[in-house]
C-alpha cells in the first residue's frame, strides 16, 4: 500500500519493540456463550465487598484481586478450560497461555477505546456475573452483546465500546445507582494483535500508514488524518488536537 494516508480511514498507532507501527481497526467481534458454573456465594460476596471498598462509581472499570479470588474459587480452572476449548474451536490454540490476565469489575462503562494503552492487543473478556440487563455496546458497528455469565467476547482495543443499560442507546450514570448491585465482574486477557491467527480472524491490516507512525511517540487512534476519541456518552468519534492527544496518552 502507498505510504500516502488513505482518506476516511480509522488507524491505530501502536507500540512494538522500540517503534510505533500503524494498523487498521477491526469491526469484527468473536463471541460465544460458555457453560460456566456460578461462582460460590462467598466469592460473589467478596467481589461485592471489594467493589464497595474501591468506591466503584457509575462508568468506572477497575481491577480486582485475582490471587485472592483464586483461593475461594474451586471452579476457576474449569473456567480457564472452557475458554481455552472455545479458543481452540476458533483456530487460536494456546493463545491465552502467553497473554496477560486480570480480574476486572465495572459499574457500567463509559464509551472509550483502550488503544492508547493497549494498542498492540485485542481484549478477550469472559463475563462472570448474572444477566443484569446490560449490553456491551460497540456504537461504530451497531453491535450489542447481552452480558451474562459465560459470555465471552474478543474485540479490538481500538474499537469504541461501553457497558450500557439494555434499553438505552447511550451511557447514562443514572442507570447504575449505588444502591443497586449492577456491577459486572469479568476475566480479561490481553491478546497479542500481531499473532497471525488472531490478526487474520479480526481482519487486521498492518503498516497502513508508516509515514505518520514514524513521527509519533505515543499510541493513539486517528480518524480522517487527525487524533480522535469517542464521546463518553454516545460513543461517536470526535477529533481532538495533537497536544490533547499527547496529554491523554501520557496519563
């Protein structure tokens, strides 16, 4: 492909070794529904206490202690085996073994992308909470994934997404009141986007804009030749100036 910028193209610039590379942003989702045993009641209570201790507010996404949870989670390995088998069925064997894993919680999630920190990765999220009437929403593609125990989703970190009320078209903090148990707990893996099988499954093209990548020093996403971000309430892309983009990437 020519080194000239292609108009109207969404481009993610991501770190690899000591340089930045460019890539396309995938609009593909890989999703399934796995049969998982319900977490023990004391583990669910532990998660609820930890989210309260963290002061999780509407729209927040924070890590929980995976090490502590594993000691109270007799079916943890069954969860890992179930998602490993699912990955095998997609032709992505062994990918989880070398990927960073975290236990996360959110009380809804504002529209955002994660490519400023994780541009070299796709996320694989396995949801552990019961159905609370919430969807994982990808506004740019119109895809809504109902969240329930066993739901697994692989997606590009540069694709804007949010956790919203199933009956809403955008993020509203009033949909996640503090007095209600509306948090979601999930396991999240950082999958290497350059892995050939994963890149092929997501339809990622690399080095689509090497000229711009060579002069940047921070991971970011551009739209129409300028840095861009999603509106946190609607998820619509909006351009931001370069200085603001550099400040966000360094935060």
